[in-house]
């Protein structure tokens, strides 16, 4: 059986969760269609989601259409929870973009489609709510083509639009107007069809057109549009047929090297961490070890999503989604086995707001830190930061609704009553010049068994942090290189004054270590040999040695301060830190520096 990992995406309140429920019902997974208003849906399973009537966390359900097993990920539609959508995008084979026939194309609709197009994720469009008063057809199709999906084509037409009796009629092989429109659209990307179109040949078969439609849909050249109603079920059967026929389901390579990605992490009631994984290649078995960030972890349990729920299995193979237990301190975005080339890419802008979280009862301070740490496991983009001198915890936010959800989650799940300070704009530091530094093994100021040389260069805005090597490949063990890169990124995530430093290229220009050594008895002595920890510990010390910068209104956020552990290195910036002249900028125009 082939597998299709499908995402349902939409602007908030377009009806994607209702569509998910209708698909499950049509596939025979559930006997009754869940309702968002009364909190009976399968995917909005938390008390907070049911209370608010919105999707907060992505959820996976599954069903079968013909010979295709569909793993459906229902994602949030509210822009405050776009991070959940981002994590799902990296594991999708295809998507359905839901648009309300009443509200039409909205801001989030355009953002989602731009991202789907950039990632080349094949996408069908489902126009929902055709039974609602004010539903539109022809002018909405024009909007979709102009604003969202160039190359869109309706696969049928709504009848009795805007009434409770609204239904959907698909275009069949005998519809000459549809065949002509489809031939014209497909001919733009197929020379043989173009020749037939120019010659006016009518003998292009319906089956040939459907095969080419599927091929061009898979290449993101064409976007079939379906109409219907998730509430009444109109058009849903046709959409299901389109999923199996038009989107690229595959069997995967179960015999290849193990390769997967963690797209969601959660904890069971007992505290054990569970990783939601998409398998791209290979097979994972219970009690076998998998490699994550250079460490071996033994899988203790596997639950594969199958026909509506997660079922305990002994193996999970390529193409499937599963819940894996026993992976230790696994994080969202971690690669299982062989990393993919696109691992770690971000598809949406990071949060632009932040706020300090305060426990109403001072005695809850330690518990608050622990609880926020658990929330950060589920959503790393909240960017939990601890200001040691002030003893304050702050989080990054997309908006006020997200803040309210965090507050309610802390109260309901952890029993901690919190308040937030005024939301402010996040500012970031960007190097305005180049700096370099070296720390050498054996120097009085370097207590670690590592030599590290780093150069920091400015980069174009929006490029983030890039790490590279200017040392000979193989001169440093891979584990040490990974440790250095991870520490550089972690160090720059919170600069000297708490601001993130971004849009720079950090190059490792010099390296050195002491090879593994043992006592005469053959016992390994870490005091005689370099470890990855030496590289992790050395880089932040170098940052604290940054020379003092001349403060100004635009660089105050990143101004350097001499380190307290030892005097600043004369005449050179610290490794991994911004250069002497930095500029702090809001992440969006119109924001003010604090």
C-alpha cells in the first residue's frame, strides 16, 4: 500500500478541522462527524482547544482511500501558532489548502500558499462552506488564480450555491468545455499536448489528460480546485478521490539507510518523552538503536498511525508517521539516522514579540522555569530565556492569543498562576564588521583541551547564522565540529545583553585537540584527552572577552562588555560574538527599541 502524508492548511475559521472530521467519517474511521463547537472533534483533543474552538497543536489521524494510506496532519489556522505549521511542512508529501467560499482569500491563505510553492509541496485547493449565505464561485476562482494559485483549475462546479441544499457536481469525461480548459492549461508545460492544442485535435483522451494533470500537480505546476461543504459533506468524496489520484503517494525504500525527522515532541503522563517521526527511508525496529545527534538511542516502543489512531507495532518503515519512545532528550527537528539536506530549514519568520513571564506566587518560580522548559520542548520557537541577574524568564511570541494560551496551559496543566509584562518587540544584533579571535591549548587563559579560531563576517539580512570551516577536512573529529557549530549557534541565540545575534557567517579558522590517551593500565583519562565538551565550554568564554564597544542608540543592544573571568583580549573581538560595531534592529519595520 502506498502512503501519503497530507497536511490540511487554512486561514483560521476556514473549516479545516471540520473537513478533517468529514474525511474521517467518509473513510469509515468514525461513525459520527465531530463538531468544533461542541468540542467533539478527533484532532482538537486538548481541553484548551475544545474550550476555544481552535487548533493549537498539530494532530495526526489516518484513513485509507483505495490503495493509499493517508496520514493527515491537521494544523492550526491562527497565525499565532504558525510554528506548528512550520514543523509539519517538512514531513508532507502533499497538502490541501482550505479556503472559505464566504471570506475568500485571506492573509494567512496567501502566506501558506507562498510557502507551499517555495517548498514545492503539491497542493489541492478545497473551497469550503458553499452552503453558507454569501458563498462565491466565479469571482472567487479569479481571486484564487490571481492571488494564490496560478495554474488553478476547477474540477467541478457548485450547484444551489449559498443554500443548505448546496452540492457539488464534478466535471466528467463528456464535459467538452472542461476538457478544452484542461488541455489548454496542461499544454503550457507539455510539448505533445501543446501540439495537439495548436492543431485543434480533439482526440486527446480523458485518461491521458488525467495522467498529465496528476503529473503536473505533483510538480506544483497545476492546482486542482474542488468545492464543497465540510458540514454537509458535499464535494468531500470527490476531494478524497483527488487525494489518491492527484497527489504523490509512494511506498518508500524500506531497505535503505534509516532517515527520519522529528516534527513533534510531547510527554506522556508519566513524564516519558515521545517523538513524532516521519520516516523518509529505511526501517526502525523496537529494541534497535538509532543515531541522533551523534548518540545511539534504543527504541523502546513504536506506535504507527493507522486507520484513525496510533497502533503499537514492532517496526515502522519508510513513508510512515510514528510515535517513537526511548529516544532520550530528543528535540523537534532532530534527524533520525541519516540527516536530510533540508533538515533545520525555517519556512516562516521567527516571532517578533516577547514578554516576561512572572509567577504570581514567588514560591512557584522554580516550578515555572521547569514548566516553561517543557513547553519549549513542544514549541522551541518560544525561545525561553533566563535573565540571571534579574531572575526573569521571557518567551518569544507571535501574538496575544499565544500568550493567553501559554497562561492558560500553565494554570491548567501545571497549577501555576502567572502574569505577563507588557509585550515588546524583539530586537536583534547584526554585525557591521569583521572580527576574529583564537584560543590555543596550553595558554594560561585557556583551561580547556581545545584550540579554536573563529572569524565573524556580516551577511545579508534574513540569511540567519551560517557556520563554515576554513580548516582542513578531517583535521578535527566530526563530533567536535558538530559540538562547535551547535555551541556557536546557541551562543549567538542570546548575546551579551540578551539579544539574538543573526545575519552573520561564522568560520572556524583554526582547530586543535589532544588525541585520546590512556594510562598505562589502559584506562581512558579525559583529563589527558580532548572531548566535545572542551569545544562547547571554550566558545562562550571567548564571547565574554569581547572588548567594550562605543555605545550608541543603534548598538546599545549589542554593545560589548569586558569579561569578568579574565581581561579582554587586546584589539580583537571575541569568537562567536558580534564585531566591535553592531547594530540592533527590530525584526519588523515600525518597531521601537526598548
